[in-house]
């Protein structure tokens, strides 16, 4: 590795960042320096390597024919370095970092955290609430929980719960509901980012050609649920979103007709790595809590 002594690491980082992010500005933002500094690092690195890595064009920085294989290897190399740092950060068995969507954290997980503390007082949880899929193999996250198809590249996905959807309404609205067709008289409150539509449930309820008029649209499922609790309309919810409100009788599932969407809740862990004890403990606890939640649904 003596050849590494002739090229500054900061220059190699600049080359990799510009190639991965597509611009000097984006690389500067990630590296925490100015655009001018990144430009100078790229120029110095090219001089030290003895070849032009990027062509400067009106469209931005474009890899040259000679630079393309260099940048590919730099990308792979820095990815391995990132994984090495993440592995070192994972050694602390007393802190568990969990990446979870904000709606799952707010509507299901937070109500149960005290029971994890009672079972595992030696482990302190750090909740990272984000909608982004985080790779535990290349970050300080130990485990994630995500809803989707289970097919995400570069991570290990393990099914936790198959997602089922069903209508929920405030008790005062549920009083007039005798059969599924009665729902059509109510306005819907909709989650703009839902991965499914009302057609999924209406078809299963024997109303394949029906439609529900939408009153309000929210860009956050948690806000949508609050609107349903407030009596603004009917929402198409799922188990972990509505469980607490159903248990508190703030909402009602008027018909008990639940339909699978083809999606599920999945544990997301590092691919090809031995599972730490703290992750195994958390998964076992989550499975127990999920089983308890599902008792609400018969």
C-alpha cells in the first residue's frame, strides 16, 4: 500500500464524493467544506494520480474514460471503510440504535418502550425516527423496522407482520354503520403517501365498483389518524397505526374486515454479519409486543 502515500486521503475522498453525489456543491455539503476547497482537492488528487479523472463540462463534472474505473474502485473502497467504522460503533452492547418510520414510532412503539426497559435494563434505546431506509451495515444504526415488500438491496429483511388494512371511524360515526355500503355516506380522510388505495378494501367487502369521497388529504398518516379520531371522516388504517386508538376506544373498526395489502413490517439488519445480542433481544421483545397487539384484532 505504499502507493497510498503519494496521494492525500482528502483528495481521494473528494473524488469519491463528487462522483457519487454528482456535483462539487453536493460533495462540499457532505464533506463540510467549501466548493472551492473540494475543487482544489480534486485538482491536487488528479495531479498526484497523474491522470484527469473528471471532465469539466456545462453539465458538471463527468468522469473521463480513464477516471471511470478509478472512481468505481474508490467508491467500493470508501464503502468498506464506512462499514468498518459502523462495525466499530456497533460494539457497545449497552446502546441499541433503532431506525423506524416516525408514524410507527409515534403511534405504536413509544407506548411500549417502558416494557423493554423493564426486560432489558442493561440496554439503552436510541430511536432514530426517519422515513429513509438506513443500511445498518454502513451506519451507526443497529436495526430498522420498515413497511414494504421486503425487497431492499444491500440489507437483510425479516418479516415481522403482514400488513392488513381496515376502515376506522370515531365512535359517534360508527353508530350509523350497519354494513360496508354505509361507509359510502361518509367522507374519507386520506394519507397521501399510502401504498394502497380504498379499492383494496372495498373489493374485499363486496363493493368492487364503489368509491368513497375524500374530504381531507394529509401528507402524514399520523395526522390522518388524528383527523379520524376527531370525527372528520373514515380512514383506511393498519394494525400498528390504529392499535392504541382502538384500545383506548377513540376509534372503532366497524366491520372487522381486514385485507392484506401485499406489504409487511420487516426487521432490517446488516447483510452477512453476525447479529449482536442486543439486536436479538430487541427482536424477541418486538415480536412479543406485536403478538400482544394482534390480540386486539381477534
